[in-house]
């Protein structure tokens, strides 16, 4: 959803529901508080925790956005700003149903990724690394690693199978589970709107006698992530892929991430990309010609009466009603 709440008919009296198809565990909370908070800020994560209470509510009373505004002491624009962040990072999905006099919203909480998924995601891990110090990043990663894991390489599995213990059932009863809710598992950042020119990449690889079959569906997903994160062209991606092919003619995901990061650091003076919202992007400075036009426009406004300005815009004499309205505004 976009930033402007009016675009979606969002008003204080509009009702909302919150859904969650998973059990929120202590591990989920640790991921949200320790890994996502440095990325999106405490306000967004605080809103997520606040919305979670409405999942457990047993009251039949209809909840409106007045409640959110009153209890969090924010307006709808601030609410939408934080919701945009939660949606963009993949922790919330929003749905709306418009009717004649009101709109109903459903906010669906998405299960956070595991620590392994988070640190394996090239975009999330790089953004976190850039937000915190190198020492803090490795500290967080170390905290989520299982230090008590047992090495099973020298052990032989002797687990019994189902058929070793239980008799096979005689009947073929098939239960309909289509109505049971499925968990909303975290699927990473939504890059479905990003277009990468794979056809050009395939042509470039073929000139080096590399088949396009080496780019599996999983590899495509990783390439789109890296191309988005580091702004890589098909030509740059080709060079990175050629360095990342193993002796078995397979694509090493670890190497492709490493070489993509190295390529970006060389091009950007050792500075990694950061997570940046659209409204935080620095606007280009106006040109000298634009500044002169602005000054002339302001000078014209100071030296011209509102009535004369209105007449010049409409190319006719303003009506009496228009003149009265201008005088009241002035």
C-alpha cells in the first residue's frame, strides 16, 4: 500500500481485523527485536507488537482505526508510514474491502524468518551489517548460532520408520484440509516488480560456452536479489557468474554473493548499500535556471494582486463571487 491513506479510503472510522496463522514464539520475538529493529526502527516493530494483541482478542466488538490513533497517539499518515515499512520488509500483508460508506481492512501478520534464513538472505544480512557495526553484526550472528550442536558425521542413524513400528491402515480415508489455514511463512523481500534481463545474460554466458541451464530457479531468485541490492547489469553479472562456477560446472551461491559484494565495494569506495525509504532519497538540487524562474515567480506574486492573478489565469474578469472569496482568503 502506498503512503497516502486517502488513496485507499482509509479513515478513522474504518474497521480493521488482525490475522496471524502461526504461533508467535520467543525465537520470533528475538528475530523481530534484535534483527529487524535496527533495520526498520522501533516505531514499526512496536506497531507490529501492538497489532498482535488484536489477534488474541475474544471480544465481538468492531475495532476501528480510532483505537490505533488514540492509543498510539499517532495520526493516520504516521500509521500508514509505519505500515508501509512493515509491508515493504515482508512482515505484514494488508487487504481492503471498499463499500459505499466504509472500508474494512485486514492486516495479516507474517511469520518472521528464522535466524538462518535472515543471515542467508543477501539483502537482509547486508542491510543489517550496514546499520550496525561489524563487531555488533558478528555478535548478533554468533548469538543465534547453536553452540551446543552435536557433530553427527561419525554417527549412523538408526531411527525406526513408521512401517517398522505401526501397521498400515486398511482404509483409504482422505480428509479434506482445504479449509484449514496455512501459515504465512516469511518469503523474503518481495521483488516481483523487479525486471532483470535474463535473456541478455544467457546470450553473454553462451559466448563463453556456459549453458543457461546453470541458472536454476533458485539461482534466478538470488541473481535478482543481488542485482537489486548492488545495481548489477547483465554484463557485470556475467563476470561474477564466470568466477563463481565450480569445477563440477555448478554455480556456487556462496561465491556469487562474495564476488557481487566485492564488485560493489570496488565501485563504491568500500561502502555497502543501506536500506533507504523512497521519501528519504535526496532530491536533486535545482539548477541555476530553475532558481531564477522561482525568484521571478515569487517576485511576480509579491507585485501582483490576487484579483489580477486570477484574471490572468482565467483570461477574463473574475466574477463578483470569486472576488469576494479571494478577499475572504486574504
